[in-house]
C-alpha cells in the first residue's frame, strides 16, 4: 500500500474538512501518534491548529484536559485544519452530539467503542477515516472493518503534479441500501445478517456491525464457513492452490497433505473456523516471524472472505470472482455494492488484489500531497478522480503549525490502534512498534542541552586503560559483535529472493566490514551519518567535544554506545532493511536455550496465581509476599532461575517459612548490596494505604529469558496488588546485542501463544545439524499458553504498558535525564519505583565513573538521588568496572580473591557476572 517517496514530501499538511450532512452540529476530532515528538499520543485542539498531548492521570476513565471537538459549521461549510506528521491517525466525525474520549493511567487513550453498550458514545452517530502522514507519503483510507456508520466519508487527494485520487464512499442514504440487502439475505439463508443492524427504538439506523463483531449484537455465525472450507480442502488435496505472494517468495503452490494441512513450502495451514475467516487474525491467519508465511496469510484470508477458491486456482483472483457463491461474506459484498465506486476496507485484507487489478480498499496515497479533502455526510457525493466543486470555506482560528523542511525518507503505515502506549494490531497478532519516522534538523533537540556539563566530574573509564574492562571489550568483544552482525546479514541476504534487498544487504555487509576494520586498526571515530533521527547531532556534538578520538583511546561508555548507533545507521539509511534487527537471531536462540527454566517458571507462576486467586496474599501472608517479592526480583537480577527456592514445589504458606533459611541465605550469598526489603516496604505501604495508582517502571535490559522473568515479576506485582500498572521501557533500536525492543515483546508473546510450534520447530542451526527438538508435553504447552493469555490480557487492559524512548540509546549517562529528557523525567517521577535492569543501565546511572567502591549509591547517581522525586532501584550483576555502595574494605577483599585483580589495579572480580548489587535510592 506504500506510496512512492517524493522529494516534495511535507512535514505537515492542511486538511479540508467538509460538512456534507444536513446538520449544523457536526464536530471533527483528529487523533494519532506524533511522529516528531517522541511518538506521543496526541489530539488536535478545537482550533484545528494546536496540538494537545495528554498528560499522566491518576485514575481510569479520566476526562481529557482539553475540548478537542473541532466544529465544522453549517451544512455545506468547509474548514481547514493543520496537522503535523502523524502515525496511526484517525479523523473522527460526530453528528448532533459530541464524542467523549477518556484517559487511563499511562496515559492511554480510551477511544469510542461501538461494542460496549455502557460506552457513553454507543448511541452517538459517529465515524472515522484512517491516515498516516510521514516522511514517505500521506496514506488515508475509509474503513468498514469494524462497522458502517450512518455518516458516510469521502476522500479526495491532489498531488503536486496535478493528479487527483477520489474515494466516493456511500451516498447519504447508502446505509439504508446496505440494511435492505442484509435483511433480504437473512430471509434468504436464515443467517442473522439483519441482527448486525444497530437501530435505537424509534430512530433511524445508527450503524451496521461487521460480522466479526456479531456476538456483540447476538448475531452468531458459528459454523457458517465450515462447509465451504471442507470443499476447498477437498479441491486442493488434488489440485494445487497457487498464490502470488507479491513479495520475495513469488508465486507459491500449496496442497493439502495427509495430516489435513494446506502446506505452502514448509508452512502448514490448518483448517480455519468461521471466526478465523471473519476476523482474519486467528488460527491459521495468525502472523508470526516468517516473512514467507506472512505473505501468504493476507491472500489466503482474502480468498476465504470472497469465496473465490472454488472458482479458480490462482490467487489473488480477479474481482469478478468475488462473492459469487455461498457461503460468502455478504456484509463485504453489500458494503462494496453500497459504495458509489465500490471501494472501502470491508475486512482487514481488502487491499489484496491481483497485480494490476482494481483497488478495492478505498485508499488514497501520495508522496507529494498538496490538497487533502475529507467530506462527511454523503450529500453531493460523486464518482471519478476529480476535485469537488468549490465550497464555502472557513479556516480554523489559531496560529498555523510551522511547516518544516523536508526530512530524509522514512516509512510508517496507517494502523488500527489500541489504547496503549505502543499501538498493537488485533490482540492475537502482536506487532512490533514501527520505527520512528525521521524528523528534520529544524526540529531537533538543541545539542546544547546534551553537553557533558551535566555529567559527574569524576573521570570515566577509557578503552586505552589496560586496567579497565573497556580495554578488553574494545579489542576483543567489539570485533566479534560486528563479525556476528555481518554473518547475520549474509544469512538473511542469501535467503532473499528479492534482488533489491539482496543488493542492499551486500552494501550493509561492506559498511559493517569497514566498521570492523576501523575498530581493529584504531582509526578515528567519524561523525554519525545523518539518518534523520534526533540523536545524530547529540552524538556528533559530543564526539567533537571529545576531540575526535580513536577507537582504542576514548571514553568507554560513549564509544560503546557510538558503536551500536553506527550499526543502526547502516540499516536506517537503507530502503529494505530499515526495521531489521540484526541481533534478533541471537536473542531467539538464547531464549530457546532457556527452555527448561522457562517451563519450570511457567508452571510455578501459574500455580502461584491460582493461590493468589484463592485468597492468599492477605495481610496475614505479608511475610510470604515479601519473600516472593524478593525471589522474583532476584530471578530478574540474575536472569537465571536455577537454585532459587521459588522453583521448589512449595505452597504459599510454606514460603513463609523460608525467611532466614539456608535456601534464602544461599540465594543471596553473592549479592553484595541488597536493598530489596526497603523497596518491598515502600510498595506494601502504598498498597495498605489504598493508593489508587501504584506504578512500577522497569527500564529493561536483555530480551529472551530475561524479558520472560521481567514479565513474571510484572505479573506477580499486578496479581498481588503491589502494583496496579507496570510500565516497561524498551529500546527503540537494536542495542548492545541483546537489549529489548518492542518487537522482542511481540516475539515472546507469539512464542508463548504457540509453544509447541516454537519449541518443536527446528531452528536454523538444528536443521543444519539434522537435529529434532524434544516435543513439549501437553502440560508444559498448557502452562506456557496460560502465560500468553495472562500477559496479553494485562497488556490489552493497559496494566502492562510498553513505552520506548530515544533517550535510552543516547550516548551519555543518566545524569543528563532531568535536563535532556524532561518529559520522560517528569513521567518517571509519578512512578512508585523505577527499576533499572542490568549492567549498562547501572553504568549509565553512575556515570560509568571511577568511583571509590565505598561511595554511596545515592551520591553516585547524582541528580537522580535524594530530592530528585525519583525512587530508583538498580538490579545489576557486575560485568564492568564501576561499583558503588560497598562496605569499606569489601572491594579490597574481593580483589584479593583468586582472579579478583590483586595488585594489578584492575577490578577483575566485577567483570564476570558472579557478583551482584541491588541498590535503592529514595528520591521522594
């Protein structure tokens, strides 16, 4: 659906909104995600010019602080509004009554729902169009994926070259035509098509629901498609089905095998149910990590919706084959018939069409938009790619939003957004967050705020210091990391059938090889190339302040961040590899290797939640709750579930007996500082006092098993009532090999959703070695599936929130947080506890400085310490030089141990991850 990038693409755009209803009480609302402002949720204010960013709220269902209803004026009137670049945008219209939007803690936006009878918008006549304006294009469409409104929408787009694209929508009475058709179809086949019609008593029809939401209206279509599916399976057990993936895989053929699976290549598809067909996102249509499978799914789902599989064997087929035999999706058939030009998204994959075929989806898109008109109401509706006749216009009041210069090309797509910080697709199809679109130099944060003046004056560690682990890291570890990245791109390139992707992959390999050469030959660090992201100037300004050093004689923390930012740039400047995670293979491999611990923890977590549901966790169980909290945090600390008493088969009551036991002492013997009791007391106090929002933030470290145990902790905090919300902070670019990206969260949930497939499908390495993984026991699969259900529900309810921020991949220390990322800082201050996971976060908290090991943690974290308003908990296994908060003499004692460093001047005992510190600072 992407448009062709244009050198005339804009950073902001005027939109004309036309009132083509018969009412003078029509309002518009424009919502979405601000691409150029840290991907924040946003509304356009009522003046049609200024932007409102919702702030943190303390309770669920809080009203907006701004009235964002934009009045359209009398019938026939046109107003002009001005928008910045927006991803996942919606233009809402409401007639005769305003819409109500709400905020949940996060903040998360609660949008109007047509499925919840208690929603105050349930009886409001409203509709919406979807759009994205980014550095590549404007993309917009009208959507009937959820419902058809009584308010029709039409779209018109004119480009700089004078071309016009027009989507007609329905006429003013189009919904009545649709309803007549549904009633007739219900009489014909006895199915509840007519129950999809929502009509308040004594009122005109308000809307028509898509059959995928039929249950909300008492319209069950269970078993509807099953006879047809059986016929398709019979046909293609003999004759192959051919699908043009219109992607790298090209045309692929599939047949039904002896197991009753329709197999394309190595990808088996089970029989879908009617619910799978209507929804397009469950059963065999659930997307996953395989690009091959994901390219088949839309075309397979579309063929079932349109009942085209018994007519021809090659798909996508010609539109003349759509909806020609029963059973079919008559909602889709009638929606297209009711639209004047036959266009509109009637189901999720309605943009699937044969090469060169007529568009069905009702979209407009261009890389050089000049005029964009959105008309609501259906009066004066027309067909044909032409501009509408001149209309009465009234520009919205308020100062215009400055139009910035053209940024470098980027990409994003219109999406169906949920009410959370990282917008998901349908709950069963977790998608990674799109990479931030590029922004122009005029909109970058001033580099003055990034100066090293905010850092500690205590010297940092250098790659030239032989007593520092930075010496070894730069000379041994960094070349290996780059080599592994080269190998990964080579493997992906070798498997690609797309010439352009292959060619770009080769260029990326060349760039990475040059980077490796620079490191090994101690070349001077060069400025980061401008890939359009906000931190380029930050990195380059600091590089200049460092005196343009070389790789093996530079501040270790800066240079290590610079390394991964350089790697990221090679992909960001490409066309086909922009969102590629070069470390994803390693992260998945590591998680698969943790299988025994994952299975064991899943069983214990499930049992623990059952005990909590049965009434445990009462005040009398406080000691058990405290021990469990400490156990959970210690699992997160080590990223290793072995040797912890939580894995033993204990009841909730038995756990209380562990206080002071040998098992607890053994678990804590290598924790040099342990402030967990103070943190537990803080959370327990907030719970006992009935504090409405009890929020815990986790600044994440590694993906795979560590993310798994982070979610175990999050689930326990929520289930026990120690927290009401847990906010997870991933990185937004591949970082330090194993750090969590939003896509890693999605991959983890996908693995748990289909655990047998994940663990029983041979990995690439196992295939090369001709190894077959051990099958999962049914009980093991059930326990893992339980985790998926539990965690996906917490995510869908907004209790677990993903909130990436570019600050986490800046080059400097976290001492800069209050001055450099003020909004992030203020948001974190609303949290009860902010947990910083892992070695790198600890290094950044302490400025990675050469502190004496007995320096108090509260001093070493500088402006994040006492009085900051921030409660900081660091969970860190020691894998670098900096350590603080130890009792006097402890560092010397550990240096004197075997391999501890001795008199060499090196703190070698802190390099291998054997020892840990759990340090807390109360900033409130």
